[in-house]
C-alpha cells in the first residue's frame, strides 16, 4: 500500500514541477519513478 501512495505522490510532484529526482534535477524522471512504484505496488497488492 505504501508503494502505491508514494508512487502517486511522486507522479503528482513530478508532473507539477515542484519536486525533482535527487541527483538528476529532473521532474520527469521523478514522475517515471512514481509510475514504476505505483505499478510495483499494484502488483504486490494483487498477490
């Protein structure tokens, strides 16, 4: 459940441009990481 919430937060933060991925200064990369975390969380929740 935590991965889903963090993934959604990263996607919103990255797409709004208010947050960036540490080490890259890229908000798009943060949104990409958010999508991966969201998908991983969904896969874990389905068993």
